[in-house]
């Protein structure tokens, strides 16, 4: 049995990554992302959401009166509720979750397959949002 070099393994990983990028899940995600990127209502609500999140954080950091913090949090919840009510947002979130599950599933299979013979950590979880700037409702602004 021939041993693969580290470079050959990395090349095969690139092929696997390309397969994921070309998957039905990734295509669905890109279509949904484009749909919300071109939806002016969604983009406006995302901007409001970001502004309100920053406002809530700033109020908390300044130890503002609790009624001001609660009012800002209620406004944020209202915007997030309006976002969740838009079908394209729900479709985007579902498509994003499908891609995340695909990538996490592949990573888990690799880790579990080699962990029986090599000291590798097999994570039980992972990032569900796929980004460092996720929001309460799980929708990230689209560039």
C-alpha cells in the first residue's frame, strides 16, 4: 500500500472542497444569498439590525438606564421578527444550514475515521452560523 504525501492529501482536500462548492446545497445557498442581496427590504432591515445591535451593546457598556436598554432590545427584536417573517430570509437560513451540515459532516467523517488510530480530537459541535459576525436571527449581511 502506497503512502500519500502531505501535499497529495492537501490536493485531494482541494478536490473535495471543489466538490462541496459545486454541490446542490452550495448552489441553493448562492441562489438564496443573491435573492436576499437584491431584496431592498431585507437589506434595509439588516442595516437596522446591525445599528440596533451596536446601540444595545453601547448602552450596556455605558451602563445606561435599564429602560433605555430594554427599549433598544425591543426595537431589535421587532426588526429581527420582521426579518424572520420574510420567506427569502428563511430560505437563506435553511440553505446556509444545509451547507454547514455538509461541511461539518465531511469533517466529522474524516476525524472519526482517523481517530481510531491517531490522536485527533473529534469535536461534538461546531459553529452553526459559519461566521464570526453572526446575528441573533442567523442572517448575515450580504456584501
